[in-house]
């Protein structure tokens, strides 16, 4: 995350929001809403839907800020997780998955030239000091791409199977193998 | 393996947690897992581990400016809940305005503590209220209630507790802009229990952009300077109320 997402600042804002301080919510919104909206857009691929998800997420932050604990997760991790999960809910409720599959050329590029041309390649190659990047790069391409399609773009196992024209059981095996190796590499 | 034992297995915990975080666990399985996560700290910890590990992937996620209306919708939803409380309280205040001042104080306390169980007075439904301001004095007692209906741009003002006003003086209502803090007159207020008047379009615009309404004491005829005196008798947040049908007139 960018330096502007100072976790100490965000934590203090969340503490004030827990006390129902609307000004703090507004400050938090100004700081993180564009990034969170970007996370939602990667999954729902629709401006109206991502804004709906953003709204629901901020209402959830308003309600649940008192439950946030810094010793459990960093503020941006907590908020990114909230918006990712709400985005997945939105996909399901809007029955958008088929439409999204047709729209999503970016994912196609995941399977070309070993990640070149994908926006994710920049991320994964940008900082080799990030353990996750090293661990993902070490995975077999298909295992890695199945994980990235799910996490970054919100694809279900069925979506992935249809997209790459493989049986769903193959996808399940890739995911299981990939996540198992990732867990070991990440030291869990 | 029975469910409860199955979830004690660290490998199973990790597999479920990672599938939950990357989003491949869907539907009922996801709902079930969330319930387990709430009571099983080990599983919750594993979920947080995976969330934290995947977070660097968002470093390059392109920021997308939200629509302007999104923040407004958030604020409206947050204040909507309090609007409903205010409006329910309002209906009770109107009922109690026929009682003595002491009874109003009691009613306020009782109303705030127990409005959820209070049966509202059933009367003929009136056009919906669009804005409401419960006006308080310096002691934070509710002394007036202003409601506004878009239909006919109708402003209603109920005086719950008559303020002490010197002779040769009058009360004047003002709107304080949330944008620049400017204060504009909404006219003089009669010292009656209930008054109504239709606003002009310009005055309705003042209501739409008002953060607060205030009532000041002015010389008879109203302020000649176009600004309120320093003697304020009531102030209240002007709250937008959506989709609420008045049941109290």
C-alpha cells in the first residue's frame, strides 16, 4: 500500500469512528475510498456496482469500527478484506459472473507469456522483497494464475474452469496444490 | 470426521481459511465458515494470516474515484437511522405539547428511553416530512420543533416551551449554511404554539443547504441588519428525512 495509508493515522480514525465521529468517517473516506473502490472494481467491473459496494463497506466500517483490532490486522488489510467480501456478495446477488467473464480481457493476459502484459506482472515483479511476490512467482503458472484469478478478480472455481476450458476438478487440484505450496513458502 | 473435530485439524483449518480469503469458498459453505470463524479463534487467526499475506497485491491496484453521490448516500443512510428516532420523538412531542412544561421534560426522557416500544398516535396520514429540526435552548431542552414538507414548501413550527422574550421584541428563524456558514433569514416567528407558512423557492433552497436552524431574539419587525442578534434562544440540526410519512399531522 502507498505511504499515504499510514496505519497509525487510519487506526486513530477507526477509533474515533467507533465513537460515532462522522468527521472521522469522512476523513477516512477521503483517504481510502478511491483505493477501496479500485479493489471493488477489479472484482465487479462496473462503476455503479463498485460504488454500491463501497457504500455498503463504509456503512459496515461505521457499524464495526469498534471491533477492529490492530493486533489482529492492519487497518488497510481489514478494510480491503471487507470490500473484497462485499464485492463477492454483490457478484452473487447481481448474478454478474457470466457478464463479467465476457468482459474480462485482463484475465486472459494472465495466461499469455508467463504473466507479461498483465497488470499483476508489474506488481509481482515490482518488489522481490515482498515474500508473497517471491512465493507466487515460485509457483507453477497454472497454480498461480488460478489463485490470482480468484483473489484479485473474484473468479469462482466454476468461473476459472469455464474461462480456461478445463474441468472444475482440475481447477480444484491447482488451487489446493498452489495454496498448499504458498502456505509453506509463506511460513505457515 | 465429525464437523467439530474436523475443524480442529490445522491443515483443514488452513485450507478452509485460504479458500475463504481468496474467495473460492462460496454460497452456503462460506456462510457456514463465517459462523465457525466467529467462535473458533484458531480459524479466525488463520484467516487474518492469509488476508495480511495477500494484502501486498493491492499495492498496484489503480485508485478509482468514487461517484460524488456515494458519500452523500453513506451520510444519508447513517443519519437516516437517527432521523427516524427524531421523527418518532417528534410525533410524541406533538402529543405532549398539550401537557405542562414539566410533563414535556418527563416525556422527553421517557420518549428517548422507550420510543421503540411507544405506539405512535394513529391519525390520518399527512404528506411526508422532508426536513426536521428539533430546536434546543442553551440548557439542551427541546423548546421548538421545525418540520418542512416539500409539498407547498410548508414550514411548520411548534413551540414546546415558550422562551422569555422582552417586550418590543420578536423571534426570528435563520438557516445556517453547511457550505459556507452563512446565515440567512427565514422570517419572524409568532409566539404561538403552532404556526405554518409557505416558503418561497429561495427560502426552500436555504433549507436544503442548511446545517442548522437557529432562532434569535430581534426587535419587533425582525432584524434590520440581515444578521441575527447575539441573543439566541434555540438551535437545532436540520436533518433530511426520506420516505417518512407523518402520522401526527
